[in-house]
């Protein structure tokens, strides 16, 4: 969600010539002289969710101020921090608030008072700093034409016990948000490790290897259509996958290769299985950005007359930012039906009426795509 709206911002730059000003003024209890107030959010001039990049100017007393410009109609999402997610703005009751939302109309003054700073969400998270199962890290993995990034590989329970067994592989985007709340953008992870481990031990899914591919500062361009998006797809197909197949005991054929992501990551997951279905056979597209603000991946599906041998899981919530994506997911389901895809066999679709666009909601319904793609029955 935070990354999706960055894309909306970029498209609006093209569509809207006249920028308007948004002035943010933060009043806060006295903080120590070494601390500063930062704004972070979904646009480039807010640091694209880097909590310690965009510093407000000290105004007077305990007030901080910054002026940003946006095209009219831009939807922005933001929070305030003291430089890190462990020191973000909290509510009066010491709770972690939802992201603040604003659709830019005319020149706007946003004035807020913040009394508490901290990391309530991380403190409440029962999985704080914990990863269930064994993971391996491959730091600073380099790809042609893209910034380097980390890979995190989650190994199934029997991996070290059965040295001859090989496993299907799930390639998941936004890797830092999947397993570990301490690396996740907002202190809450997908709990993909806990969910996969539980389903495997209950016999509900087959064992799999999960490869988390960290995002980069170019996330929006990598996860959308265009030159950088195509470079990212090739990076996974020609560099990440061969490395994983060489390093781990995988089942490398297309039948056993899948991808998963949310928001813009849901879109790029569909793009991978659609454009490289000789390599990938399955995808999970969670709250995907199929059709919004200049993005249209419905048309390529309708233009393709030949039914591809793929399986797709798609879901979407009905509240907040997910409500903006619902039209696109419904149109994608309609497009798949027109091309002969059958529900329950070729695709599965779930609408979470009360679901929002965040890691907590994705974690809650994550068992659905895993069972559809890897069900043991």
C-alpha cells in the first residue's frame, strides 16, 4: 500500500501540470537536542518510507515544519518519526496509528500535535525479532542494471534432515517484510514463516523453499510495467533463480516454481507468471495493483487469445486502499474467465470485505494462497 501510492504519485506528475503546496507543521513535547522530526511516506519527496531521510525544519519552540509540492489529486500517505521505526509517532494512548491519508486538492496546511514517540507495534508483536525455522541470507546480491539487494531463503522443516529431497520454490517480493518484524517497514511482518511452518506440520501443504527478494529504492519502477520492470523480471529469471537452483536442492522445473507479492508486488507476480510462463507456473497476487492511475494489466490478458497453463490466486480487501484496487481485481477475474480460466482449477479469488491494505491483513489470509498453490490433497 505504501509503495503502491508512490506509483500513483509518479503517474499524477505526468497527468497534472500544476503543483499545489502541502505544509506540515508538527508540535511535539520537548525532545532532546540531538533528535529531529522526520516525515516519511509513499512519495519520493517523503523518502518512500525511509523513516530517517526527510527531516523537518526546526521552526520555533517545539514546532517543526516542512513544505512539499504535489500535483492536484495526488493521494499521499505518511507518518512522522524521530528518525527510525522504533521512534515513530504514537497516539494519545501510546498506540501505533494507521498511516495518515490525504488527497491533495488546494494549498493545504496539516497541523498535528504529537505527545508520544516509540515502537508500540513492535512491542506488541508476539513474533518480535523472531524467525520460525531456518533461514539463510545472501547479502548485497547484485543484478545487471539494478541496485543490489539481500535475499533471504526460508528452508522447510525436513531440509537438513533429508539430504536427498528436493523442493518446490516460492519467490516472494518485498523480502524484508515477509519473515522478520525487525526488518519489516512498519514493524509487522507477513508471518510467512509461521504460516508455512504450521501448514506443513499439519499436512495441509507440501514442503517448499521460500526465497524473499528484498525491494530496493527503485521498487515502484521495478514492480510496474516499463523498462525497469522488465529488467527486474529478467533479474529474477536469469540471475536469482539460477543462483537459488545452484545453491539449494530445488525442483527447478516450471511446475514447481511460483511467485508471490502484495500491492505492486502482486502486479509483478502476475507479470512474472504471465510473461515467463515457461519458467513460472503459479502466482499469488495479494491486493494487486492491476488497474489504477495509469496502470493497466487487464488489457494484455484480454489481448492474449491463447490460454496459458498457469494457476493464479488473487485476493483483495474492501476497506481503505484495497477498496481502490477492488475494481481492477474484479476486472482481472472477468478477463481470466473470458480466456477460459476456471475458478478452483486455474485460479482462485477471495474477497475480504473488512480487509485493509497492510501486513496484518495479508498475514491473516496468507494461508489461502499457500493452500491453493501447494495443497497436499
